[in-house]
């Protein structure tokens, strides 16, 4: 069945969630107190189902990767811009005197910073505007392009 990339992204998220839930249920149910009740009674069957779901996820990711080739550079650029925003937000902008330690062991340290918080805010804002533009491009691409998805995948995930 042909579905938009936007829907494929939603399907991928739901499939990852289902794989996680299945794995967590196996972890919880494999070893229990004697006389307890298992959430999952067929552990080998649940593991086989998880393996099948992972195989479907690999196929889905592969189809998604192929479909994204025309816009892959924008995806990578957006990821790097987000990483740069994270980096900038982690830069200390401490200035002036600060008391360090507890009431028994206090010391005063004085800091100076080349970049202030307003400098960091301006840089991250400019980067965020670029991220927003790229996200808009990606959203348009994802709604305009389709990819073939196995009916089995739609059956596994059920209705939205």
C-alpha cells in the first residue's frame, strides 16, 4: 500500500513503541516469584514476535531511507543545527562572584565570560530559525511523497 512519508514516520514510531512494549513485557515476565502470575505466558512466542517486529522495522527504515534521498542533506543539516543549539546552551556564562560550597566550607570565586547569556540566546535563536525552515521543508516533502508499505505492517499496528 502506498502511504505518505508523514504516515510512515508515525508508523515507525508506533512500531518502535510496540517493540519496546513487547520487550519490556518479556523482561518483566521471564523470571517471577514461584506462584506469581506472568503477564506473558509464552516467552519464546513473545520473543519470536519481537524478532518479527524488528524485521518489519528494518524494512520500514530501509524504505524510508531510500525515499528520503532527495532531502537527506536537509535532514543531516537540521540534525547538526540542533546539536549546535545544544552545544551553545551548555556553554557557561557565569560572571561575577559566586559562593561555592556549603555553609561550613564556603569559598568565593569570581568568574568572567567572553559570551553572555544574551549572546548565546541570539546565536541559538538564529539557528532555531534555520531549523524551523528546514522542518517546514521536511514536512512538505513528507506530505507530498509516498512509499510502499507492506499491508502486514498496517495489520500489525492496527488502526491509528
